[in-house]
């Protein structure tokens, strides 16, 4: 079933705020709809989040699936209702991920009741260790825009996941410092870093790469940091259940062990 205005075009958006809100609210309230796969990210969820009525959703939860701008929904739902959501490919992305069947498979496994377990070779900057905590997070820039709002991400004793696309290195540095100064990095259980793709500038220009910037921001904290998990704005975008407790280990061979 597709929202009435999904294929509309209204400037940068798929229809007006009122129409997009109406489509989402209808799917949220319909007991026959078991999962909502968002069509795409971009921008616009911030414009409607405070008008969404979650009453029926709380009574009868369903999977909400997406990433990027959908980080607003993930964070808001976790903070207010402690209901799990899925960070995974959206309708537009599933059409172009044929080279990486794991993208679609990982999502389908969750939808049909199989919890995700991952083993993955990590970047050399990863910090060894093990932790247990509720997985939260999403797009780095969106998480920063939520600071101080009713949708602000709760990171205490959580495993924070972050990913990004198309941001200059100085902006990534600024965003990581913003999270650090806001106290969002100090009390983590662990940090899971996904793809940082299509960065416009280079390490030679800024002095550090994206992963080095992140490593510097958390260097004073004693928790495991896993760099290079395949999730985010990239064809290989593995699904993650946000809001669920996980066990995360970075072992001696610099390999990620991720289990529910």
C-alpha cells in the first residue's frame, strides 16, 4: 500500500507538510499496516514530527523503517515511547541495491523475526573492547539538529550508531565537537560508526579523515569504538534494530562481533 502523496512533488518535498503528515498518520493508525517503509530521506520530518499523533502506534506498534532524515522519527520514538524501529534502506534505496543482496536480506530477516547478527572486519582506528547497551542513533547531522528538542537522542549507557554523507571534514569535526560538548559522547556504552561517504574535501586539505576526526573526539573515553560497519548512505546498507539491546565486541583481530 502506498501513501496517497508519495509520488507528488512540492518544491523539495513529496507534497505539502499537511499531505505528508496525513499520509503518515493514516499508515500509523491503520491496524492492517504492519510496517511503514519510508520512501526516501532528504529533509522534512522535522517539519511534521510535533504534529504526529502516536496514540494508536503506542497501542499497536509496527516497524518504522528508514534512515537519514528518518533519524528524527527514530530518536523521537525511542525517547518518548521506548519502541524499537529499523535503521535500514528505504523504498528508493531498495531499488538500487541489487549489487548487495545483503542490504535487502538483512531487512527482510528482521521483518520476519530473525534478529541481526554481524561479524565484520573493521578499520584500524577501531578501539578494542566489549559492551552491552541499547542501540540508538542514525545520521550525524540530524542527531545534531535534534539537540535541545523534544526529539533529542538519549545516549547514556547506549551504543551510539552514526553515519553521514556529503559533509565537509570541518563540518564533521564541528558536529562531533557539538555532541561532545553536549555530553552525548561521555557516557556511551560503545560507538558504532557506519559509512561516511561522498566527503567533498580530502584528508590532505583538512589534516584528518572522517574516522580520525571521530576517533579524536572520543579518545578520552574508555569504551569500544567500531569503525567501518556497512550501514548508511551506501549500496551495502545493513539493517539495524534501533531501541534494542545489543552486545558489541571489537576483538583482538579488529573484527566486529554484533549480537542481540
